[in-house]
C-alpha cells in the first residue's frame, strides 16, 4: 500500500509464458519498464 498503508492496496504481476510462473512486480522502475514494453509492442492506450 502506498502512503504508509493509507491508500488502497495495489499490485501488479507479470506472467512468464515459458514457465507458467506469475511474479509480483515490486518496483516502480520495473512496472514502468513493463508498461513501456507493452506500449512498444503495439498495445493501444
């Protein structure tokens, strides 16, 4: 939770299609990179 636990709980995860593993994205840097990768692959915003 952001803001010392006062904001709503948030989570993001990524799926590895090769291993079937789901892992939490723990840092804003990793989340930003993942979102940019999705956008660069042709996803519409």
